[in-house]
C-alpha cells in the first residue's frame, strides 16, 4: 500500500481534519513542556491512522447493516491500530497496559465474530441445499 496514494485518496474534508490534527499535536507538544519524540511520533502516527481507521469504521458499520460477516474484519483492523498505539504509549508509561489488553480482547471478539458468522452461513447454506434437494 502506497501511503502517498492513500493520502491522495482522502477527501478535502479528511485532509483538512488530518492536517489540523497534526498541527494541533505538534503545536501543543511544543507549547506545553519538553518534547518527548517517541510520544510526538506516536501521536502523529495515531492521528494519521485514525483518519484511515475512521474510513474502515464507516465501512464496518455499513457491512453490519448489510449483515455481512466482513464487518468484523473492519473492526479487527481498527483494533490492531489501537493495540499498536497503546503499546507505544505503554512503552513510555506501563500504566497503559490495561488498554492494550482491552483492545486485544476486542480483537479476539471481532475475530470470533467473523468466524462465527461464517460458520453460521455455512450451516444455513447446507440447510437450504438439503431442503431444496428433498
């Protein structure tokens, strides 16, 4: 995936929100105390990831309404991004570890949801096939 192409695919509103977020993060880091580079980098990566995760969340919601099992994969991607961000925060402050665990559990639940929906679809398809062939 080409990050430049991905950013080019953002709408003007999404690009504006992203740039305002980055400027706010950088400005507040400079304004309020010493700059911790790992925190600043994690925050910039987080703000950038959330723009793309936001698109994925919208797709996840649409797939939920359409009753597609793939909704869970969209949420799983969101969980992975949040796990990475909380791990970065935990490197600095161990007190954030419960958040890593929380989103790992969300990820497990989303993957289970996907597997369960696929299993139910297979079971329903088999019942339909059995009914039609009788």
